[in-house]
C-alpha cells in the first residue's frame, strides 16, 4: 500500500492549519540561524565581583560605549535581585524585523531578557530565582564623587581650624 503524503504544518507555508511554533524544516533552520545571530545582540562585561554581588557593563552589538549597567545581588542562596540601568536612548520595545517573516514578534527587550537569563543567572547561579528590575537613565555620563573616610575629613578640618585668627601672615 502506498504511503500517504502528509503535509508538514508550518505557520509560514500554510498558516491556516498550523499552530504557533509549527515550522517546516526550512523555516525551523531559518529560526535557528536568527536565534544564533541575535543571541549576541547584547554583550555583558563583568566589571566587579564581591562575596554576594557583581556588576556588569552592558553593550549593544558593535558598540564600544556602554549602554547600561547590570547590578546583581544575591539576597540569599538561590535568590537574586538584578537591577538593570539602561540608557534612555535604547528602546527595548524596538521590534527585530528579521523575525517578522517567521510570524514571531521579537524585541530588543526579549533579547536582553534572554542574555541576562543565560549569561548571568543560569551560567553563574545555576537554578537561582531572580527578580529583574529595568530602569532608564539619561544618556549623559555619570557623575563620580570620591568621599574620604570620616577620620581623614575630621583631621583636615581640625588642621584648618588651628590657624591663628589673623591668618598665616599675621603678627599676632
């Protein structure tokens, strides 16, 4: 008995019968290629690491200037608090047009979410649970302050106070 030819369900080739996520071999390969292409849309570079925290600089593919910071704090074993500070000129709602042909809505935010999940949470903390908060910052460079320890500042204030009333060149 001859074998009956079955039609492969695919949301691109025959969208009327296919369910989301059904792809023929050709479109599944295209999706796989796109996933590999965009998995490096964001790059993380660790800038510091402590006992229960670490920080990363965040870069968009091809850029030399950082577009944000990622602060990771281990609140207790197995739980992370992650704060992401991104530049206000980076729009996480920007769609990635290459996925449209595969009937997938994918954004920069989706890629950043995947990068943090794979590049930080799963690779360094295994099966940890994480709460991630994303905040926007201005595009201006950050202001940096060096604050001296209290003892050093108090000594500087005392040395200035011991000068005579007339000043350094006073005859009194």
